[in-house]
């Protein structure tokens, strides 16, 4: 790997860190209802929406049960609308190519995927969806699902500073509206204009006809691409307008857009950690968590970069030069864009799986086994920053368990931010933690044992198992990316993946909101000599170790059967 490639990666990560600080403080200003310079611009918009839905509904305080109920009810209502749009799209406007309505089981999978911020796609967008469906059933829930994850995390943080016995964790509708109008919409408009400038189309025309130099004609699909691409990355959504996703030149036209979209994926998940520190009044605690997440990212990234640059034995036997030079990239370029190369492709792949976006600018199925291993690990842990809100909550789950275990080990009171962590909280966070591996490992094992599961695989042996494992891991982690050799558009996988998405999304949120209610009802305990401090480097190391140990104990056997066995087979030249 050339030094400039490592410099490119370092500068991109530095940009994420630098931008996340002011963004996180801005998020805290919005969440805590502090006055800001944007109020004169956005207050009239917010007030108009409040009047539309009822000002009392949008302003009254909510406890954890009310907040959760309204979140679930709103998501259910939007899911019903999205499903109807998909199955009835042949009766709706802006369908110039006369696409038929989506098959009901595929529509179910697509609906639950996009309402939950997963954006798993068992269809090719440019050959399946009308422009109306792309905008109303795909782009719209990219805003609302992203906002849902964020506001739930904000409600959870408020539990640590609540002074009213948990009666006020905020108002779901007010949080939803303010985050959408003051964060997602303005940034999306700005970046969409940048994407159009760089060559991404934004039009209601379904296609254009080109005349290649060799003669004949070529029909090229177009549509409102720039708008979808922007919120897709900002909201850590991941669904592509085209089947090739962000490897398509209309979705990701230039190396500059690739850089901006990489930063965009990481910006809000990283900023939420900074927002956390502002809300609890303890920036040191936030930086400890930021360091824990950052260490995992820095641990995973070099594994992929080095593995892809090292190439494979087959490339060596074919006489391919694996060393990068100023004239050629070397390494494993299969499935990667020449305009991005190994460094940018590997960074994009790790960011999209660690921040649970799911957008891809290269084909993950073509990565080496150890190159793909950190992608799986990022989604399995789900807290290497993770998506907006959900990844942050997953990290706090590990933190609460770490506090409890450390307190027992050293004989100190298990407290986190002045709230005692007791048996009810540990039971609830344990349930939230156990759901994730359950919905990954159980359906993966069943699918690989059943003929209708194996029939969808593009490969046999350990790589075939990796395809299934990746699919359910991506679905459970609200990611949505896939190994290209895997065909998910079958009755079994449409149903199974849809159910995994639902279980992986909502039950953990419900359990954690119950934890928030329990913590908010407790009195804040003043720190004493017996208090275990959680804002120290030492506890940060213990927090990190807890995540890695629990993750290894949970997922190591599955990884051995998949990527590790695939690596051994690759080294021995075995094929399946």
C-alpha cells in the first residue's frame, strides 16, 4: 500500500472527527430546546406542522411507555402506506415505464426494510420501481427511519438527567419534527446540490437514449437519484436507486463524491456521542465512549486494507502484480471500481458496515475472506459507532453490563452517571443484547440446512455459509448490504429476512426504553469514594474489552465456519 493511500484514509477519518464535534453540539442544542441562530428560519415550519397534527400532541411530555407507543404506532402507519404504494404502483402516477405492482411478499420485505432504516433490497431499483415509488416509498422513509433511531437515543439519554421521576423523556413528535427539519433536510438539500454538480441526475425522466460511438442506441435509466443518494448516506440508510448501489456512476460519480459520501455516513453516528456528552454535562464521558468506538474502527480497518492489498494465491498464479505502484493498484481489485481503488473501497466498506449504512461502492462478495471478516464483525457488534442512535444504544448496553460486572469485581456500587444499575436493568439490557445474536445465528443455521435456503447461494462450502451469515447479520444490524452471490428474492428469504429485520429493530428498542423509564424514576446518587468512575481511560479499556470478549464468545464459532474456513480453503487452492 502506497503511503498516500494511508494518508487518504487518515485525512478522511480526521475530517469525520473534526466535523462531528460541532455537529454533535448542534444536535444537543436542538434536543435540549436551547435557542439557536436557526430558530427564526425553522420555527415557522415546525409550528405549521404542530398545528397540522395538533399542538398538544406535539408538545406534551411523554414517559417511556407513551414515547414508545407513539413511535411504534407512527412506524406502523407509515409501513402500511409504503406497502400500499409498492403493491399498487401500477395504478399510481410517475410510472412512465409501466412497472407492475410489487409482489406481496417482496413488498413486505421491502416495507419493513425501509421503515426500520435497514434498506435491504431484494430487487433492482431501476427495473422494479417507478419514480413515485422511489420517492414516496424509498426516499421518504429514509428520513423518518433515520429520525426514529436518533430520537429514541435522545429519550434514553434524558433518563440520566431526568428530575421528574421519568414523567418526561421528551415528546416523540417534537423530537421527530425538529431533527428532520433542522438536521436532515438542510444537510440533504446542500449535499444533493453538490451531487447534481458532480454528475448525479435529479429528474423525473425515467430514462435517456444514448448513441454510442460504435453505433446503435443504448437506454440509460435515470430518475431522482441525487435526493435519494444524499439521505441514503446521511441517514445511514444504504438502499440504492440502482442495483449496483454506490458503485454506479450516477449514484457516486467521482472520487470526490466518494469522499463526501464516506464522511456523510460517519458524521451523525459520531456526532451523537458528542451530543451525549453535552446532554449529560460530562464531555469526558463522551470522549471515553468515542475512544472505545474509535479503537474498534481502527482495529478493523487495517485488516481489510492489508488483506485486499495482499491479494490471493490465485492472483499470484495468474501473474498479477500485488504490490501497489504509481502506475497500478496491485492487490485484489476484483469487484472494485478503478476510480476508487483499494484504499477508498476498503475504507468505504468498513465505514458502511461499522456505521451500519449498507451502501456499497464495491462488491463485498469479491473481498478476500479476511478482508470481509471485519465487515461482519462491525455488524455483529453493532456498536462500532453503528447507525444513528441504535449503535449508540448498543454501546451503552455493553457499558451498563461493564459497570455491573466491574462493580461486582471491585466491590463498588454499580452506578452509571449517578443512576444505580440493579437487577431489573441488567435483565432488560441482557434481553436486548441476546436478541441480536439470536436472530443472526438461528436463521443462518436453519437456512444452510434446508434446500430452499441453499438454493439461493451462488457458492458452496464456507463461502456459501458466509453469504447466508452476512445476509442475516446485515438484516439484524439495520445495515442492508449483501454478498453479491446471494439471491434474497425467494419466498423463504423475503419472509425470513423481513422477520429478522423486525425482531432485530423493535424489541431491543422496547427493552431499552423500559430501561430508560426505570433509570429515570431513580434518584441521582451523588458520587462518593465508593463510586466506580466510568469517565476514565481505565474504564474505557474495560468497556472495550467487554465488547470484544462478549462479541467473540457469541460469534466466533460462526466466523470460524465462514470467513476463517474460507481463508483456509483459499490458501489451499480449494474450490466448492
